[in-house]
C-alpha cells in the first residue's frame, strides 16, 4: 500500500479542511513529519487508519474521540484516504454530521461510509457502502490486516517495540497472539485441560461408586464380597430345605382339616334336612285343609255372578234414556249460545249501519266544499283582469298602497311620504277576492285527498254492515234448526226422569254389579290359591324327603373318609373340625415364616451377586479411566508448559514465529550495529513459576557471548527496537497472505540517539527506502530536519487548529 492523498476536516486538531498530497514527495520517498509536540503529527496516521477501519491507530479511539472540539455543531467531520495497492488505486471515505429532524423534532446523526476503486477509464467505481462494519470488512478483505495489525505493521511506535524488546514471555505472548491469531493453540490447551479434569472427575465418581457398594454390602473389598456371596448361597439352600419340610407338614394338615370339616358339615346338613322334612309335612297338612274349605265356598260365588248379571241388564235399559237426556241438555246449551250470539251480532249491525250513515254525510259535506273551491278557482282569470284594469286606471293609489316609512319611493326615491294618494276601495276588494281564489287553489289538493279518505271510510262502513247482515242471517237459520230438534227430543222424553237422576241411577246399578263380581272373583281366586298351595306343599314335602336321603348318603361317605385316617376317633357322630383348623393354621404359620426367611436369603444373595457384578464392571471401567486420565493429564501438562522448560504449546508456536521475526530483524540490526549485535531467543527455562520461551537476549560479537538486552545502551536499544519493528512488519505481512505494504511510518524514538547512531539509523532507512518502500518518520528532532529535505510540516493557526505544509517537493 502506497499513500496518495489524505483529506481531513473537523478531525482531531485539523478544524479546517486539510489535504496531504503524498505524490508531491516523489515516488517511494523517505520523508519527515515534523512539528511542535501535540501539534497533530500522529493525527495524520490516525486519519489514514480511521478512513480504513473507522478507528484510530491501535483501535483505541472512535468518532466522538476524533472530532475537533472547536468545530460548530453543524460542521461535518470527514476523512478521505486515497492509496495505490497492487496496481490499482482505491479511495476510502467516512463522514459524520448532526442535523435537525422536523419529523422527530430532535437532533439526529447521519454517517456516510464508502469505498471506491478507480477503473481503467479513470472513473471511481463504488465497492461498498452502508454501515461502518461493512466498509471496515472491505478494508480487511483488501489488505488482509485488521486495524490492530495495520497499526503494528504500517505505524511503528518505537516506544511500544522497546517495551516488546524488554518485556517478559507472558507479555510478548499477548501481543504476538493478537498479531498471528494463535488462539487455537490456547483453545487446544484449555480443551485438553478440561478433558483431563472431566476424566479426573469421572475417576472420582467411579471410586465413589465402589465405596458406596462396599459400604452397602458391609465388606472391605471385592474378594470379601465374593466370600459373602458364597455364605449367602449356603444359607439360601438350608432355608429352602426347611421350607420344603414345612410345606409337606402344611399339606398333611390341610388334608386332615378338609376331611374333618367335610364330615362335620355333612352331619350339620343332615340335621338341617331332617328338620326341613318335618316342617314340610306340617305345611302339606295345613294346605290340604285350607283347599277343602275354599272349595266349599264356590256355590256362593255362582250366585253372586247371577245377581251381577241382572243388575247390568237393568243398567243397560236405563242407558238409552240417559243418552237422550244428555243430547237434550247439549241442545239447550247450544240454543242459549246462538241466541246470545244473534243478539250481539244484531247490535253490531245497528252500529255498522249508523257508521255507514255518518260516513255518507261526511262525504256529502266534503263534496260540497270542493265544489265551492272549484267555483272560486274559476273566477281567477276574471279577477286578474279586473285587478290589472284597476291598476292602470288608478296607478298612484296602487303605488301609495305599497309605501312604507323610511323606504324610498319607487317613483321619486324620497324617504318621506307626507301626502300619499288615497287608497282605492274597489282595488282592495278585487285584490281580496283574488287572494281568496289563490288560497282556494292551495286548499283544493288537500281537500281532494281528504274526500278520497272519506270515500274509503264510507265503503268500509258499507262492507262492515253487509257482513253483519250475513252473519245474523246464518245465526237465525241455525237457531231455528236447533229449536226444532229440541222440541222433537222433549216430545220423546215425555214423563222421563231428569238427567242428574238418570246418571245417578245408572252409576249405582253398575257399582253394585262391580262389587258382586269382585266378591265372586275373590272367592274363586282363594279356591285356586288354596289348590296351588296344596300342590306346592306336596312337592316341597317330596323334595325334602329326597334331600334327606341324599344328605344321609353324603354324610355316610364323608364319615367313612374321615374314619379311614389313622389315629382318629371311630365312634363319634360328628368330628371336631375346630381342632383340625388350629393344627392347619399352626402349620401354615410355620411354613410362612420359613418362606419369608428363604425369600430374604434369596433376595440377599441376589443383591450381593448384583453388587459383585457391579464391582467387577466398575473396576474394569476404573482401570480404563485411569489410563485415559494419565495420558490426557500428561498431554494437558505438556501443552500447558508444566515441564522442565516451562514452555506452553502456544508459547512454543509463538517462539517459532518470534524466531522468524528475529531472523528478519537481525538483517537490519547487524547493519545498524556494524555486525556486532544479533538478537536471539533464550533457550534456558525460566526461573520460579514464570513461563518461558519468548525471552530475548543479545549476542555480542565483541565479547563472544550472550547477554541480557537490558544491558544495551539507550541508542543501542533504539536500534534494536527499530530492527524488531521492521522484522515484525515483514513477518506479519508474510503471515497475512504475502501482503506487501510499501509504506511504513516510524513514530518518534530518534531523540535518544547520538549523532553517530543517528547517522547509522538514517543510512539503514535509506537502504530500506531504496528497496521500494515509502518511509515516513514522525519526529521533532532538529538533526532530522537538517538531514531530511522532504518534510510534512505541521503548524498551528491563530485559532489553535493545525495546518500542513509540504516542503522539498519533487
């Protein structure tokens, strides 16, 4: 990268728009950036870095830090940097401005971030725009360097490299790790340590599991647990043998109890059957006696049936008269209803006729009123002509009739009317008649609507009266027919009882017949029930006799089986099943206790065998875990630097990279020191707990041995740190994809050199400049101003801001 032009405004100490044209210094120049301390020399480097990455050198400051303090609020802060790189020309532009938003009624900030490349026709082509991160990413992609790496490679702050030269291994590791992105080795070390820690934890859990099993089984080790399993196996066999004997005893007691209980139950059942047979005999005798008594009452039931039949015949004969009386009563009620309806309808007819008469009168009055209106309307043409004639005859009187005080006269325009012409009485009468005729025109339409409504009322009244006449005629006809039927039925029932008497007589006859029939049914049902009860008692007696025979047979069989047992009483009619039950329960209890003991022994054996299997598996797993932990732990210790050399893997990798830096730096350092000094990396381990691998020493050809870099003089330390800075710049570029940055800026550090060392350093820089590099030195040393003709001079303006002037232009 070779700078071409830099433009700044309201940036740092450069309040006004300032431009630095590097092309005026020539191709690949060696130039000096000089000026008073704090004048803005380093700001030039910050502006280049800010244009590319939106951060100052080292990534330490942003927009708010770089804006000029004296800039007005509406002033735009901008930075623009053009440079050549790999045969192409690029331009990075960034700006920030505060503006007032009417919509939000607040101040807002607008930022612009853009980068361009000049095409073959010389026009700028947009590469990227938008957010600051997008444009920064484009710079990182093009140059292959982050902001921090760019600051270390392009801008060489000698003071920082002096610290790097004299720093410890750990401090060097922090810087080199950032430049060369060696975090993966630190990540690998942490992963290995975490894996070793996890394996150590698993090993501890494995040991804890073993201890828990041994504690649960109350043994010391696996051998003791195996011995416990053998002892429990013997106990289990002994318990199973005792259980088998107890179960045999239990089976014998169960059989003895079953036989005695069966025989005792058969005896009790036989006694019950004999009692049931005796009871059945008594019930059969009682049922036979009751059946005989009920049969004797059957002739009385036949007599009751005959009496009921006679009463029903009488009720049937009275039913015809009852039906006729009911029809007569219904006709009388219907005639009364029709008479009431006829009277009501007759009254409605009278009302309808009255309404029809009134509607006719109203219609006649309306017709007469409309005829009067029509007559007045017919007079309108004649009245209009008469009024017009009278107006021509007496115009002055007509004008005087419309005069009003304070209003101008339509003839003379005067507002005063002291002697108006007298009013014409004829004209007044004609105008009155004309107004009445006009009013008649307006009234005619509403009067016609009212007349039409009266016509509808008259028609409705007529229809209502006609309907009432038709209904009255129908009611009169129906009433006449009903009255004729009433007379006919009354003639048929001449001398009969009343309706209430007939209903009472028929109801009484039927009730008496029902009671006689009910008594007959009860007598016959009682006789049938008695016959059925006698048959059921006879069947029950037969069944009881058969059951008694069956029970006796079962008892004899059960007693024979009981007496066949050895040692039982032979003469007793009923065995003692209670004693047999007690013996059975004792045998069951003993068998249950032995079964519990056997089950407990089997469970203990199973648990011990399971624990033994667990212990064997855990021991195998533990051996594997210990082997893996030992291997992983050794590797983690090796990567962490816990060795005699005390060099972690990251330090080792960084040491290789540092060797490359020293190899490049020594090319320059050897020339600057006249072949006397070379930087080298210490190989001896660090003392105490400090990490090593990155400590530096200097090889002194004059003494023929190594010595600490801290023993160098101030000028020698400057030459060493300058050489280290150039070496680091070359190696970072080579490690960043063969990036070639042709511009280097050295920030201060020349003030500590004597004249001879300064001449030597300048000679080395000239040789580097001849290799095709642009080298800028930031310094206020007077000797450099004398030696270096090409200069960028930074000075102060009266308002305190900075300005730039280029001297020694090519």
